[in-house]
C-alpha cells in the first residue's frame, strides 16, 4: 500500500509531522502536490480530492489517504501512521498518552504560528507587527519554557530517554520537528534556554541520527524552513 500525503509543496509546515513518521518507518508514500500534474499531482489534485470525496472531506491539509481511509490533522495522522507502522508505544496506556503528546505538540505549533500572525491569518505579517512583537515576548518568555519543561518532565518520568514507551515513537518525531522549528524561528532564545532541558536535547539528537531520518534530512525531500511556513524567523521577534 502506498500512502498519499497531501500538503502544500513549498513549505514543510504541518505536513512535516506525518512525513517524518513515513520516512522513519521507510513506508512508501506519494507527496501528491509535489508531483507533476501529468502524474496526478499538483494543487489541482488536492483541490479535486477535497471537492469530490463524498462524506470524508478534509477541512484543510495535511491529510492522508490510505485506501478508503482519509485522516486529517497533523497529530492525528502521525498517530494513525505510528500505530500502523510500528512507531507507537506497545502498551495501551502509553499509546493513548502518545496521542495526547502529539496533540499537545500541535498546540505548541499553533502558538508558534500565532506569534507572527496574532491578529488574523488573512493579514500579512507586515499588517500586524506591533501585535506580533507583544505576542512574541510572551511566547519566548513563558510559553516556550512551559512546553519544553513539560517535555523534559515526561522524559525524566518515563526513564527510557523517550516521551512514551521504551522506543522511538511518532511523539518523539513530533518533538524533534517542534524543536527544530523553534531553533529556526527563535535562535537567540533557544540558545539561552535549551541547556535547561538536557533530556529534550538528547532526544532530538537521538531522532536526528536515526538511520532513515538521517538519510531523509540529507535528501531533497526535506524542505528548509522559510518565511512562508509556520516557523518564521523575524529578527525583531527573537530575543534572549
């Protein structure tokens, strides 16, 4: 079975969370919008799917198609794939909690996005700079620390070096992408606070050197962060 992943072609964004699971598992998949139109790809393919799917109509990308199954929302897709592809904890209690971690990571990603778009997503960043500066200060000083502290506590309590269970899971892959995004968007702030979270840093590096992830990160399938995505680096929004 080849999975079809639908997301914007030019940014990593939320699509990177399920993509990392597919890559870590070595699962066959098509990044549909990145494909040429003559191969059934492009934006037209995503629009056509959303318009003609019957009762299972995803609100927005990313969404995944697995035969007759359609799954949307980045954290839900990551959990679905992780549980199918052997990248989920073994016990039921840990599996359920891993889903909670993935959805909390989605909350953190949304807050990072709202730093540069605090008023409305239909406005340009340039239209909301004063509000963005205020939002950035709170995010840097309070929210980043709160999220990272929670992940650190989970790693310490779990005792395995992972967030849930005894092996690498989709929850760990999600934390990797979140930290990488925060490092891109807020490099000054992350340099100041990262040392307070050694478990998080160690887990991020564990993910980075995982064989399939390391190969993926070197490939052209891994899109760089940019100022059109969720994590954006504006110097005026960063600080120590």
